[in-house]
């Protein structure tokens, strides 16, 4: 279903970060690392609200790393 995606943006504690698409499959309670190295519980990648997206800023480091991959 998500074969074309290589990363996803998710608002987690401390900002909106980019995570490898495989992070969606990691069970709650397990740590996941964003491209910038920020870690969050995998549970934070799911069930985010629109308000979560509005409150958090996009991580500049994640953006830079992803831009460098292009």
C-alpha cells in the first residue's frame, strides 16, 4: 500500500519529524528514530490529530537530511 513512500512526517513530542516508512510497523512501546536522530515511542506515530499537526513545527534537521537525499 505504501510502497512508493520512503518516509513519513509525524508530530511527536518535541516537533514534527520525518521517520522511515518502516517505523509505522513498529509496535507501541518500542523506540523509533527520526532521520535527525530524535527518538519517540512508536505509539506516537499513530492517531495524531489535526491539532497535533498545527502545534508542532517541522524539524529543520529532518528537512535538511531529506533534501540532501534528492
